[in-house]
C-alpha cells in the first residue's frame, strides 16, 4: 500500500502523520507540523516517513485536514497545457497574451493562497457573485521543501473566475485569490511512491442536483512544461523556508458557457494520488470566517 502524509484530528488535537492508502488511522511523524517537515532535505523527510511507517502505535483520524499549515504558501502555474491556452484565448479580450506565454521560455507563475485560507477534502469551495463565469480547475500540485526539491504530490482545485480574468489579465489576482478559491488534499503522496509523474490521469466531474453536468479528463503527459522547470523559476530570487506548494495548471477547461454554481459538488481525481471532493458555496467572506485563525491564539 502507498504511504500518505496527512494532517489529521484525533480527540480534538491536530497531528501530522503517515497512513497507508485505504486506512483510517495513522502513525505520528516526528515533527510538529508539515511546515516543519518541509524545512528538511528530501533524504531526511524520506527517513522520517519510513520511521513513522514502522511504528506500531496508530491513531484514528476523526477527519483529515488540508495537507498544508504554518507559513507554507501555495502558488500556481498557468497556460501549461494546450487546452488551457485555447480556453484562455476563448474567454479573453487579450488572447495574444496567453499564446505568447505558452510559447515563452518563462512560465506564468502566480500566488494562490496562504495556508490558513485553504480548504480540504469534504470542505467547501467558493464562487464569486461578481463573476458571470466560474470554473473548477483540477490540477496536480507539487509539494516542495525549502531546498526546492519535489518531495510529494497532492491535488489542487484552483477555482477561478473566468469572466474577471477574461475582462483584463491584470485582474488575475481577483480572479484567482478570494475566499474558498483553493482546495488541497486529501493527502500528500511522497514523490518516491510515484513511478512516473508524467503519466498520471486527471479527471473532474461536476454534479448538480444528482446529475453530472460537466466532466473531463486529461493526463500529465499532455503538459507543455516540465515540473522541474516550473519549480526552478519559482525559486529564482525567492525563498520558501517552510516549503511551498506549486499547482501545475489545468488541462481540463469547460466550454465558455459553463458556470459553476452554488450547490454543485466538484470531484477531482488523479491516479496514484487520490480524490478531492468539495461542495460549492458563495465566496462571501462570512461563509468562510471559520477558516480565520483565532488572533488570541497561535495562527498555526
């Protein structure tokens, strides 16, 4: 069975641990947080995971939490698949921008979220009420340590407001960064557990009132860029002492007349990684206030 790195709640306390796929209990890792784990080199992380996997004491998880915490940031890549390029050109009044970045040596990279704003498997995602077209973006996310080594993989739903970005590329921040716009999970699969990172099947389905209203499928073999290239550019003149998640772009984009709606359920699956399921609610901030850390206590 595949080892999975997880954040979980047991009797009201949060732990970082290792479980085996298909099980509901985990052994504790010898770190206080995932952010602490990502300060370590890949070899040390692998040793800690191996040691935890050999422990006999297991803890049931009442529920899994998003696999990110502390000062770890989430970034994202754009226009990394040909379908993404064509979709952006279709929605935008400035189509040549996306064609140029697709062909350019430098990739598109942008900030997506801080750790405490991220939702996990079974938790909600949000859509903006001031956007006419909202869409899920199913993506493979790279988990990198402070040294820029890829240590694991997880699933990201990079929820986006297509009409806002399409109006003007300079509105990218508002189209990509808002309450409920980033979901990660359910776990981190260590990179050494993956035989071929470029042959992973990615699929998505949107269920509305019990019926699938949109679905799609692609493979990481369709990536226009190499993952190591994206990481190298991200770490140029930038440090991530607590590691970083880099979502690698989507190759599945609905037609321009599709709009994600409140009440929908979005299911993203990636082979060898798992399944991430989220319900859609309004992105009005009061519906996501539960994510905000208590200022009287540690935010992490």
